[in-house]
C-alpha cells in the first residue's frame, strides 16, 4: 500500500462537501436565535433589580459590619486581653474560673 | 491555543458561514473516520461549529487547529458515552432509510481498525493535508509523537494490506 493509495481511498470514501444543507440551515437558525438572546444585557438587569429591591444596600452594610468586627477581633488579639474594667491583662496572670481541687498536687 | 480576536456582531454570521464552508469537509471526514458513523459525525461537526460560534471569534492563524482539536474531543466524548457503547452498531446499510454511505474498500476498513490515536493522525495528514506541526498543535502533543503514531499506523496498514494482497493472489 502506498501513500498515494491511502490518500485516494480516503478521498473516494469521505464526502466532498461539508454538512448537508438541512444541517447547515438548522445550525444557522440556532446561532441566530442565540444571537438574539445574547444581545439582552442580562447582568445589568440583574444588578438594577438588586439595587431597586434594597438587597444591594443590605449586603453592603453586612459586608462592612463583618469587616469591622474582623478588624476589631484582630486588633484585640494582637494587643492582648482586657479585664472587665478594660485594663490589659497578661496571659499568665489570668486566673481560672474553676478552682483547682485540693488533692490535685 | 486561545480564541483571540472577536468578530464584530454584524460580521459574525458571515464569519461563521466562512468557517462552515472552509472547514466543513475536513471536520466531517475526520469525524466520520473517528466515529465510524455518518449521522453521529454530522452531529459532532454541528456541535463543533456551535462551540466556535459561542467563543465569539477565533484567530485566523489558529482557527483550523482549534476546530480540529474541538472536533476530535467531541468525538472522544461521544465514544465515551454510555449510549455509544451500548447501541447496536452492526446495522447493515440496507436496514437504514438514510442515504447509504459509499462502500468501504480494504484500505478504509483497515484505517478504521487502527487505534483511535493513530487513526486521527492518519486522517488529519492524508485527508486534511495537515502537516505534522499542525497536527501536533491541534492535538496538543509533541511533533515527535505525531511522527511516531504516523509511522506505527503506516506499518500496521502495510502489514495488513500486504497480507490481504498475498491471500488474494493465492
């Protein structure tokens, strides 16, 4: 078998043209339909609706509150603990709320 | 390989028709040889073009490689699907109401019997006229792998067809 024979066999067996006309028409109809759908600015519509319903503002406030509480927790963690008067307490001076049993030593 | 230059909206349909006209034959032949089924091959080509449309545009220098790669991947997906594996595929052309595909000769039969990886390289080169570099780019493999697959396929074809030739002479 030569390369020429292989090429000729493939050329004889496989179709000379691409998709049949019906398939092409169906495909064109589909892309036209998709083109119309894609033209609608869906993401903008969604954002507008969110703004109108007030969800946007609520989400913004919640996000800000979350960020603030996280920052405060981080600052407290870095600066150490405080007692009920607001005075800083060293970690080793903190007393356990439950007294140690007498026979534990 | 990425889909780069976007085609403007009003030119997209013309661009799409050009894609179908230019690459329809190549893709259909490739899919027929990979799937061994004309109707499924047409489905695969349709899906390939639809995916191309959804990219919004392809760079002209890489569009052929992109389309061939996507078509080969779609054919692979079809072959992996449960439906493909369990459907009875030994129906004779006389049983079908659809147009009868052309008769296969020994060469085509042997090409169809090759492993998929070797078959796609053979079809891309001898049917699609693609160079080893283009095939490598399309399949995302090294050029050396393309040469190796092509050589293996040719050896197998030669062996099988020579054996058949000898048997016919005897």
